[in-house]
C-alpha cells in the first residue's frame, strides 16, 4: 500500500484530499485526510482522523483527535480535543476536551481538563482544573426559560 503525502505551501486551493497532508501559509476551502497538519492556514472545512492546527483560522474542524495551537475554530467536533492558547466558540468532544489558557463559548464533552481558561457554558460529566465559567447548568436553564418566555410573548403581541 502506497502512502499518499501532500506538502502544500503558499497557495489558494479549493479541495485537498490525501492520507498525510501538510499545509502552510495557504487558504483552502475543504481538506479531507487521515493526518492533517496546518500552519498559518485559513480553512473553511477540515475533516481528518488527526488534525493539528498552529496559528490557523477554521470554520469547521471535524476529526478524531484535534489539536489547536494559537488558533481560532468556530466549530470543533471530535473525540478528543486539545485547545492551547486558542479560541473555540463551539467545542464538542465525545471523550475529552483539554483547555490550556484558552477561551470558549460552549464546551460539551465527556470530561474537561482546564488550565487558566474561560468558557461561557460547559456541559460535561467531569471538570478538572482552573476553568472560569459564566453560566452553570441551572443559570443556563433559567436564562433559556426567560428568553423563551419573552420570545413567546413578543410573538403573541405581534399577531394582534
């Protein structure tokens, strides 16, 4: 079996597929591969078994093991996610999320390990470390009920 390896530097690309992909200083619309390494890349969608992003910006990252270093990812979905010095507005992990001096809006995971990080809302079975959250599950439910009540009242008043 031949291992397909792609090394891409300073290009604007649409779709990249391969087993081992190394992209640096480029923009790409869609990446699909087994092991994806990116340095200073802007990507719309990345799908891979193992994704390592350093100083990157991505909209959707989906994979088994995802590592973000000094990066931004709007939606991160994986089995195990590590976020180092990064921002991940929505992070969904099946097993474990590790936050190291990072910020997140919503984190949902089996367990969360954190070191000097912050999040708006965390949903997890187990949380370890230093993590500052704005909402716990009780205050999030109360805020949702208030917003739903106001929305319902405004929709009733709009009909008349």
